[in-house]
C-alpha cells in the first residue's frame, strides 16, 4: 500500500462504520454502545481508484493514563503518529463537543495531514453541525454518510489533496515476464507415473488464531511475540472485543496472528456486544489455520477450556495448547506431569496434541510454542501416497478384521487421501452404514500412530461400492433362469 490512514474521533461518531465501508467488509464490530472499538484494527482500503492502508482506532477520551480509557487513548495516539494521514471524524448530526475541540487541538499540534470528515450528514438537522466543524481550524469538512455510502467521491478528492497526487498514485514498474517451467511427473521403469508426496513449504505464511477464556493472557502473549505493546492489555477481564490481526516475522517466515475476545460459556453470554465479539472470534478461528488455545496454568482444564478445544477440532483446525502464566507455578515438574496426564485423558479427540508451558509476561517458552505451531502445521498439511495407505489398510485388517454384522463380514477394499488441511481419507467398502464407530476410531488412532499425525483432526469418509447384481433386473443369472 502506498500510504497509511488512521481514523480518529470521539466515541460513537461512526469510525468503525466508515472503516467497514472503506475495506468493503464488516470487519470491525459496530454497535450503538459508545467505546466498542478498543484496539487498533488495520485493513486494506479501496476508495474508487485509491488503494491504501486504513487503521480503525478507539474513540479518543480525556482520561488518566492508568485507566482503561487512558490506555486506549495511548494506542490511538500511536496510530496517529505512525499514519501518513488522519481522518478526523465528527458527528454532524449531534454537533461539536468539548472533546472534539480538544482532539482538533491535539491534531494541529502534531502538524500532520488531516482530513476533517463530517459523518451522518444525511440526517435532518445536520447542517448546523457541518458548519460548526469549520471552527475547528482543520480546513473544509467533507460531508459523508458512512452508513449509506454518500460523499465517498468527495472523501477521495480530499484525501488526494491532503496526501498529494504522487503519493496517492505511485508509479509501478511493469512486472517482467518470466518463463515458468512445469515439472514433469516422475515415471517408473514400467512407464507409470510415480505418486510423490508433496514437500512442506517452509516459506508459506502462517495464519494463527489465539483463543481462550477471558483474562487468560492472549493479548499479552501476542505483545510479547511482537516485542511491543501493540494490543491493549490490563487486569480487567474482557478488554479485547474485536478480532485483531497483526503481521510479524519469525525466523524469516511471515506470520499473521489474530487476537480474539475471551470466550465464556454460552449461558453467560447475554449482552449483544459480547455475542458479537464471540461471533467475531469464531470467524477468526475459521480463517486461521493453526489455533493456539491459551489455558491459565493456575486454573487449567475448566469446562470452557475443553469446549473451546473441542470447537477448534470440530472446525478442522490444527490445535496447539499453551499453558500460560507458567512463571506463577512453584512445583513445575509435578504440575507439568499432571497437566500432560489430564491432556491425554480429557482430550481423546485430539490425541497427541502439543501442549507447551509458557509465560507471556516474561517470554519464556515462546520459541518452543512457535516450533510446536510449525510442527503441527506440517502435520495438518500432510499428504500420504495412495500405495502406502492401501498397504497400511491391508495390514490393519489382518491385525484387527472388521466385525461381522448380521453374519456378514464388512470388507474394506480401497483407501486414498482426498484432501489435506485437515487430512481427510476415503475408504471404499461394503456396507459402510453398518461399520461400528469403534472400528472407525481404531483406524483413526492407527493413522495417527503409523503416519505420525498427532494432535490434528482426521476425517475418514466411507463409500459403499455399487453391486451390479444387487438389483434383480441387472442380474444376468436371474435373467437366464427366467428365460429357461
């Protein structure tokens, strides 16, 4: 992106609505309650022919530095300092307040480019608030309606005037044509193609979601990864509301990490805003590839912890457990042995899941956690050759044949992997509907052990092969008997 724009203003003037309008998606939570946004949320904006980086911020309020509002203000001021341009949003319908004037004074002192945006200008009686905006001394206000998309062309022109035409439309060199060679498949001595298992791409970007109960230390963990106070943290539970994505690099590999709101038990989630936050966290889980479930090591394996792990596995994501606040544990060896025993016993659906003790405050164990994420991602992307699978299936049936149901033996004929991410297999068999669930678990556990696939969800689909003699009309012996 050619430049970065920060959206600022007092609470409830429509900053997040404008952010969603510019990015073309409902990424930021929007509600009538003031102060919904708390962290900085970046996004890629498109305004007619303009392309730029946009940052949604918390509503600016006058508060002490130690309070939650004061920490939110510090995050917003940092976004202003890092941006090339600021969109200062005021509410034309309600008019100016003392906070608007204070913020305008702060922006003037910084001396950076500012575009004054008069939102909700479509409302009846908004003319007074629009003309009052001239008194802020930030130039001519741009009237828009973020909710209805009115005034976007005027906003585009105002941004170009403030940032400069050269900065708004940088020249790009045409990409040189490259000759791409298509690799030929390997061929055996008999002339048939040899199926090769794909090699794991060590350079592919990682998408990681951090989830857990409220106050488990998710935002603190991400800040420690980044080496800066990028996300709002504090002793208050439920600070994070939006699912915020941050980009960074680990050992030269690009990582996009999502911080999510704490997920309480469904029965306790009654407020509309918390429901929106949990729904946003669920979307982050579906978008991510690897999900780190943060447990509080001082009170681990609460019922909600187990339900979150089960949710991640059912969604088909690669899961890793992080036992946070490890620096508060005294008898670490005994506690670690107890945690490992409970992990195996309470999470049989994720047998072999990697669990790493960490301390988000001090940074202990973060390298081990990232290595566990990479190792789990390798398994999640794993593909196994069909020939290996069929040899394995034959061995499994010899060691433990499928049971006979109603006096008829079930035969597993053929097996292949139909997809990865997570690994999914298809087995062609007779009477798939009669195969007991216990035998399916036997096959899944065998796949985990024999092909080194711990801790990731494994799917097995069964397909009953068609019997041409099942219908008497297609039975040649039956037809011959009738003719005789």
